[in-house]
C-alpha cells in the first residue's frame, strides 16, 4: 500500500459524512522506512464530515502487528488500536504544526492523511514489547533459560555490610 492511496480528494464530495476503509499491511510502514514490524494486518476506518468551511476526519484503526519481543527476540502478535480526530481548515499557507489541526491553502482540493495514519499506528504500539508468554510464564525459550541461569543466586541484605557514609546520606532522604 502506497502513501498516495491516502490522498482523499474532497472537492467533488457533497457536504455531509463520507466513509473510507483501508487495509494496512507492512508495505505501508516500509514506505516510511519503518522496519520494526515483521508483519501488519490493520483495518482503518476514516470518517470525513465535510462542512462548508472545515473538514473533520475521524480515524479509527485496529488490528495486529507482529513484533519481536525486547526480552527474548521471539516474534509475537501485538493488538493495536488507535483513534485520531483531525480538523482541516483553510488558510493562506500550509501548516501542520498542531497534531489535531491541519491548515491547507484555499486552492487545495485534496488532503493526504498518510502521515497521520502512520503516526497513530506506530505510537499505539507499546514502548516495551514483551511477549505475552514471558508475562504469564508459558514461553519456553533459550533466552529466558539463559537469563534465569545468569540471575544472582542470593540477594544481598541492605542492612549488612553497608558503608556508613551512605547510611548518613540515606538518612537525609528519609528525614523529609
């Protein structure tokens, strides 16, 4: 899916609500140079409310992306859901400094929403990507076995063998 498919020509549309549906796959993200996803299968619904002076877009996306776990490097499917309300106004010059308001020149007859779609989907993925099997303990991988083997055998008691200089500093924190 190319970026040009997200160019919506609004000049020929009547005032009122219009709906556009897209299926987004990994090629869309690759066109932006983003290669963190192994694969993507996302649905995007775009509702356009055309009024005489402004355009309102409601973007609703959901689906799954296949990622590599940050801990084990095992691939897994991550559920993704995101929404964006975008207002398009007409002005003298193009201005996209605001995340939710886009200003386009008066003579324009189409708007490209590809960048907004890309941003809401990439930002919907959690920063820390952890395989669900790691969380519930059902994943059996070599990386987890190795991490478990390298874990310290005993925990040091904080009260034993501490430097008295540090104890005085710790006391300052607890005196608040």
